[in-house]
């Protein structure tokens, strides 16, 4: 290995691809013939070869294992390591576009979570999310260049973004085409990068974005905001923002589709005699009538007080389930009264009763679960 590419670029052997790219950009601005003069042309060529090798994972691995990137290969193949390299050369030549690559690339999509309460789910609302992401550089407006300057045409590829090489093979001379290592395939070189963004065309900043949460949206649903994601480098377009809605647990109500469920606990005496209960709903206080003789598990339905239907008119219902509380730890006077009631009702002794064919407990339970 005649040249130490890591030493040429001034990086460690375990340097990351981003560190290698930064080192190359720094050296290319310093030794490019258009800037430093033709006397630095040989040094610039060495820098370009070093970068072309170390920026390619396969070439870098071969180089680290002692292989040569510029000398003759195995079996007198004239620079090819075997038939695999030969076919790769054919395909790379066939697939090359021959035109410069655009600097602007689309930014990444972003996923963020938004916690909302049951009121928002029921009625819909406009909420806000704050994200920390890349935005277009306000100084250069995404061009990546210093204000008042513009990229210069690459003198190595003459603005085409690609360079051609002739390589010898067992089949004869092959013309290959590859992205220009000097300009990175862009066809131009930024000699005066924007100082605020460092030539990226974007900077990191916090953004607060309004999100319309529709009534009836389900927990875990993602709302897509087109073009509100990360800004792309070099003035590229924005990605999309996906807002995943998370519903907070409510202390009283549980959602079931478009309906709201609530458990009401009433004393045994109130269930037997009937009563009126005031329940705080999402629409304010509502009176619920418990009819005399109400049985445990029966439901009282309040029409239209549930959750708004997603992209449809109307709302679901509020269903209050009655839970009858049987008293414990009776004092002597209370026990005497209940014994007197049992005697009056002929319930001093109780015989086991089988379930009626259609109106028994298990039939009612089955009906509740299947409707």
C-alpha cells in the first residue's frame, strides 16, 4: 500500500463516514486547483482518490485488508479483482445517468405523539405540537451558499457530475462512468458555504404546529400533515409530519366506540324505591332517573351525550350502568327493619329458583355483550 489514505485526509482509521466527508470538503476547498492554483493539482488528486476509496464501504474494507485501489488486480485482470468486479463495472456503466445530481433532497418524515383528553376526542379540537427538527436556513434560504455567492462549476467533470474512466479487461477496454469525487456528483462546488448552516442549507430549530383533531378519532390513529416534517438539505422539500393521537384515561367515563360508559353505585333502598342522581357529563350536569325496582346491571341511556362520530354527524350515547350496593355491618335497629321487611314480603326463607327461559340473569348478560 503505497499511500496512506487516512493520513492524506488527516483522519483516524476508525473515522465515521461523516468525519471523512468533512475532512474531504475542508481539504478540497484548500487544494482545489481553481482556488489554490495548478501547483496543488497532484495533491488534490491524491485527496480525491483517498476520499473515493474511503467513502465507499466496499473499497474501504478492501483497502483496510491490504488491497490496492489503484494497482493491478488478481490474475492480470487490469484493475479488476475478479468476475464480480467486472460485472459490477458493466452494470455501473449501464446504470449511470450522465447528469449532475441535484443538491436538494427531501427531508425525513417525523413521528410525534399528542396526548388529548376525552373532551377533545368527543368534540374535536385544534391542538398544538412542538417539534425539534431541521428547518430551511434563514440566512441562505436553503441554497447552502454565502449570501451574494453561488456554486462554481466543477473543473474536473465540467459540470456533468460524472467522470469517465477506461479500464482494461479480458474483454477489452471498458468505458466506465462514475460520480465525480471532486464535486460529489453535483457538478458544482460550493467555495463559499453559508456560515450559519455550514453549507447544509438547513439549521435545527423548534417549531410549533397546529393540528386539527377530529371528533371521534381512535386512540393510536396517526394524522398526516403533508410538508410539515424535516427540511431537506440543499433547499430540498420537507418531509411529512405524522401526529399519533393518544387518549388520556378519564376518571369517570370509559369509551366504547362512539358511546361512553359510566358505573353508578346506588344503595339497595334507592334501587328498590327509585331515586334521581345528578351526573357530571361532558355536557354538564345531567339528571339520571333510577326507576323503582331497578336491578343490578341495568343501564340508563342518555341519547346523544357520547362521543362525536368520526367524519359523520351526530354523537353516540352515554350509558350509565347501575350497581346496587348491599349494606354491610347492619346495626341492630337496621337489621330489625330489614327482617320486618322480609317477613312482610314473605322472604324469610328463600328457595332456589331456576333461570327463566328468556329473562334470567345469564340471558340478560348474554344480551348485553352481543348488542
